[in-house]
C-alpha cells in the first residue's frame, strides 16, 4: 500500500482494515519536502522488516503533528505511551501493570497498524528489548543492545571504532553483533538472545562489557552517563537493556531535520571512511536489493504469533490486556485462553467493593464483555448523567462471576451481581457511542428503580488517566412502552427524583432518534431544570460561566507553581504555555465575539478570528484560548503582539493583519450547543473540544494537543522549543469561571510579573523632557507595594506613546508610601490605572525586582487582576 503523494485525503484498505488517510500532502520534513504520503509509502515498503523487530512489543511513539520543522523553527514533538483513546479497535494492544497504574500500549504487529501510526504522524517508533508472552506478561529479552553515543568532539567514525572493538568481545561470549546506524548520531549493536536471561541479568552483562571497553580504551570509550566525562569519547550505553527502557526501532524514521532512518548496516560498511546515516530513500533501495540484513538479530514471530524460540508468543485476541493484569493462580476470576464465540447479547452489572465502591457495566460483544466502571452506578433518571470509565474487555465467563478478589491483586475486593440479563442493540459505534435497551431481572437492581427494562446511551467524552476512556451513561427520555417508570433511589443510595417522561414526550415511542448531540442537550437541560424555558436558557451564556449580575464570561485562572509542587504528576495533563493574551470566544447564530480576560470586546481588533464558526462542528459554543503572534522563528512573541493589541482604527488593523497576523490557540470548551460543560472533568472537555473544532490549514485556528509526556519531558520540550513554560491541569478538575484555582498551575522558565504603573521619571540628556523609566508596583492587600523602576525594553516608540497616556493620569501625590527617596526625588506620579508586564531575574531581599525588563502593556487587565507571582 503506497498512497499517492498527490492525494490530500483518501480511504484505503490495508490488510483488510479500512483507514481514512488525510492531509497526505502535508510536509513533515521541510528541508526535503517529504510529505506524510512519502512517510506512509516508506513504512509500507519496509513494513515486514520493521514489524520483525518491533512487533509484539509495547510501542512508545514520538509524534510531530505539524512536522519536524527546521533548525531555526523546530517542530513540536509529543511523547506518547498509552494508546490513543480514538485508536481503531483492531489495533493490537497490551497492558503493563505498574505499582499504582496501568499503561496500555499499541503493538506494531501488522501493516495496518503501521499505516495508522504514519497517519497520526508518529514518526519515531521506540520499543524495548522484550516481547509480550502468550499470557500477556513481559517476556525475557530476546536481544541485547549497546547504544554507542558520541559525546562532544566525537562522531560516527569513533562510534564505528568502538563497535569494531566490541565485536570480538561479544563473539567470545557466543553473541554475534549486528550494527545499525541510528539515524541520529551514533550506532546500535544488536545481538540475538535465547530468552533464557532476565532483563536484569542482560543489563548486568552489558554493563560489564561497557566497563571492559572503557578500561581497555579509556581515551575512546566511557560507560558513565555523566556528560562531563563524555567529551571526545563514545558512551557505551548499556542501560537500553533495562526492561523499562526503549530504543528506536530498526527501520524507524527519525524526527531529525533530514528524514534519516535507524538503518541496519553491514560490518563492511562500518569500515567505510565515508560512513554516514542513511535517509529513507536509501533504505527503501537497500531492502529491495538486500532484504533485512538485521534479520538474524531478532527471533522471528509468524503471523499467527508462534515464536520459533518459544516462550515469547504474542497474544492476538481482545483478552490479552485482561490476562496481563491478572494471575490465575492468585485470583478466582476466570482467565480463559481465548475469547468466546461471537453473537451473544448478554449484559451484567456487578457491584464491586474495591478501594471504592463502584459498579461494573458489561455488554457482550464479539466474544468478550466490553466493560465500563461506573462509580455511581447506572442512572435511574434522565435528569442526571453518570461518569463511566471504559476498562479492559473481560471474558464471557465473567458474566456469572461473584466472589472475593484477594487483597493486593488487581481490583481486590468483593464482587456481586447487581443485575443481569440480555440487551437489544440499537447503535454501536466503536469508541464513540452505544445505545441499547437492557432487560434485567424482575428482582434485580434495575427493577429497584421502577422497571427492569431500561434504554441507555453511552457517549465517549474523552481520554482519562492511564490510557482509559471516559464516557457518560445516560438514561434516555424515550423508553420502551413496557418500561414502567418510578421514583426510586440510585444504586448508591442517592435520591434521583422522578424518572418519568418529560411532559408531552410520550411514553412508548422512539420517534426522533436520539443521538450523541441529543444526549448532550439532555445533559444541559438537566443542569438548568429549574429554568422556566430551556430554549430561553440556551439563548443566554451558560449559567455556570456567567459573571454575577453581568453577561461577561470570566475565564478560569491558574496559580504559579513549579515542577516540585505537582504532587501526583500522573494525575495531571500538560499543555504548552502560550505567550499571548487570553480570549473567550463565543459563537452564536453565526457570529463570533471575542472578549479579553476582563470582558473587553476585542472582536474588531482581531478580524482574522472572525471565521471561527466555520471550523466549528456545532451551531454555538463558548471556547477558551490564547491569541498569539508568531515571530520569524515561529514562536509566540508578546512584544510583537503589542503592535496589534493597541489598534482601534479599521485601516490600521487591516494593515497590521497583513504584517502581523495572529492565531487563536484553543484549549478549553465551556459550552456547546447551549449546554454548560464547566462541570465536566478537564479530560472530558478536552475530548469534546478536539471533536468540535477543525483546525484551519494555515494554523490561525488551532487546538494544540495536550502533551503526551511526563512532567519532566513536558518542561524540557517547552524549554527546547523556546516557549515560556507549560500549564499543568488536573485531569479531574472542573472549569471554575473567574476563579484562580490550584487545579491549574503555570510552570515558567523565566520570571515575569504583571505590574501597576504608579509614576515615571524623566530621561537624561536629550530625553529630559520625555519618559525615561516607569515606577511600578504590585498589590499588597488593599494597598500597593513598590517593586522598582524599569527602563530596559522600552523603545523610543513606547516612550513616545506612553508619555501622552501618563500625562492624562497625572496626580500630585504618590499613590503609595514605600518609594525610596532616590526614585521619588524627580518622579511624576500617576493614577494607578495602567497595567504592564516585566521580566526579571529575581527578587532582592527588600522585595524589589532585580534587572526588570519591560515586556509590554496589558490592556486586557486591570490593577485588580494583578497577582504577585513569587
């Protein structure tokens, strides 16, 4: 399968799987013009060889959604471990149980999966040195890897020399090494193993080998990771054999500025004085003529999953994740070897007293029980939706399971059947939507709510923690005629209220098919059920985001923090921090309105954002984001944005739009089609946002993805991209309009502070009649506290413009008491009404800002908005 590079979008069938390929002409490598179609064609050409070395292993991906960029404008990279929530259901996957969470990884076992990875711009594929076993557990490593990484002053020639020195040592150990030029800087050596040693044992051997090379050749090789010891030498990185470490897969593309490849080589090639890294064109030609020269370094696995060496066969059914999380010798739960027969329609709801009481909702589908954990149980009234977290598929035998899972085992606690029976399927869209009618027992849990027959919808709302997927479960308003509604308590004992039909809705028909959109509207009406008119309510801003007594929507605000202040990093999402101005965008009746953080209408200031409605899949929405201007290196530039923020005349705005266009970076969704979403969790709102907005091809409307990275990786990625920092957002947090919440934390690389201008001092020499520096302060309770004066960063144009503004605000006395005499002696005081922003190195012992540099005015903020950021 090789999609033509001329096509922008097409639907293809690969290995019997249907995929939609889009943006095929998007350039992923600007230096060479290499497009997504070229990447897909390359991976199709090398697929059998790449799968041989990467298949049946957990895959960590590095994605460059907008391309790798150039040296001056590097592209944004995202590290991704857990499988995407919207990944096709046929993508093979398996789980790894950690101490306190589970990660679910995709596996590159087939061309269809490799094509899907190419479609989502997962350019680099990284895998460990072990495969999953037949039971879904980690196998022993089937290969040893040495990563020869050159330090400063060394290069690929020195790596080749170390490789030649390592070869006879490995051969004396009965191992035959095969070289791979990494496509980045160094060389990897692979040796096939029989699977008889653990990762710890293999790592220990590799470590000793690295030490031996260092001892024999101290001027060339080093085994210590410290960068200070690596100058002019080659690091023999033995740590890649750790079970938790990954190495870029042979035949994977690299996210370098040139489309290089981790390319298997021959030893003869390593002797070539012109040895270099290969690009994807060269590798395609090699595999056509030479095949896979690395094949002996990895024990092959056939399509059926049978390992020639035994012991490392990969699971190929939907229960592999389930098996990986359970030990059949320790739990009474059923752990079958295969999925059951397809075609059944059973359901079960189990009451599960684990760490927290919850209810497990399971529907039979294709030989397994598709499962959700519902903390509050299935709702028994349409007026409330409950969260449902999709979990791993369970075996059919689990439908009759009751008993005690031992403490310490996954899901430890008591399990009892709350209700069970059959279901009628109305709609099933994998990973998106399920609508069905349950037929429970007359004495089951559903009947306690008034009837044993209930029609439910499950709607996917987005990604949750640990690779799981969040849904809403909703009791449909239109119920079957035989379902008699009543007023009863929920499974958890919470009073749900009347569960009957709305007036005039009818009791037995299903006319007017309900969809995901109608369920969202039902959710919105539930939140505003005390309103006299649902339609009147939809015409106003959502109740949860209206400011008291006004129609102004106030955005949620973050607190300043640090990496060390995030107590549970896995419970947070990480986004880039954009150096711009906050914007609440409202789309209603085809009209777009933009408002600043303090409610000022900025719609006319940024006319290029006026087409936002064209990229929205709904009729109306309220969105939260940041307006930014990019400099020549593609980075947000607050100073550049200043040229747009102050303009009011149409002609000036039109001219500035051509020279300094702006972009709207959207990161939250507060309302959709009249429904208040502020009560949903962050991860649910993000998923809805990504589904609701299509990004503009020129990038002026974007939904930058949350970083699929650890906290440390996110901070480092931001620093490498030259951005201001990151935003950490708690996955479970709701949206708190107008509040400054500890659930959102900004982590910055540089110190910035919003300040209130309280006066100015004249310049020297020819500038004695002009503004030379500004005197600035920050709030201190109800008063202001002086923090210093700033002149650096103020251009001549800035000083000329600000002079007129300051003179209009002139006052005779200082608006604060703690200005030192040296600064106050020739000061001109002003009414504290203007807000600006400065960058500084640190605070002095007296609380002043050391080395402040002016960044620009903040017309979007008032003095009451300024917060001290220590």
